[in-house]
């Protein structure tokens, strides 16, 4: 796991770096839209199946729009992580997958300790995995094709 070497590229490659970053950003934004749509649809289906998305007794219910906003925000965070790794890592795709799978696993803890009903906990865990299943492969594939 020796990934401490700085990735050096020739100065003439600045245009190439911009194109690689733009391509990654485009892929990331398209995947973000897909992740938002998939997560919102799955949340709507879960709600239609009777999941109330109430986090605590007498607490507020998570609105469908809330799933879309949070998915969009953290998907953009994933794009930023991917861009940083593209710029500073010798193996950006591998590091991206390691990082994001770890972050996804950590994101499963709050639903588990929320005190919500079992159906809500299961649905929330699924709703963490849906955007991860969209974003991680899309960005990892994009990083692999953009690595020199």
C-alpha cells in the first residue's frame, strides 16, 4: 500500500489534466442524477409499502425530498474525493473504492442506532446502499479510464 509517491506529470499535460477532471466531473454528475432518482424511487416505494421513515417516537418523518438532497450532497462529496485522488494518487481507482466502501459502511451506523422501527432501519440501510451502488462503480470506472 505504498501510495505516498507524488504523481508527477509534465507541465504540458495541464490541458490533459483539465480534460481528465472534466470527464470525471461529467461522469460524476450523471451518476449523481441517477443516484438521486434511484434513491427517491426506492424511498417512495418503501413509503408506499408502509415504511413511515419516522426516526424517533413522535419525531418527524423524513420527507422524500430529504432523501434526494442528502443523496445529491454526498454524491458530490464523492466526486470531490475522486477528483482529489485523480490528482494526487498513483492508484486513484483503487483508493477511491477503498475509501468510499469504508465511508458507506460507516454511514450504516446511524440508522442502526437511531431507535427507529425495524422496517425504517432496514429501509434506511437500503437507501444508503442504493446510491453507493450507483456512484462507486461509475466513479471507479471513470478513474480507471482516466489514469495515464
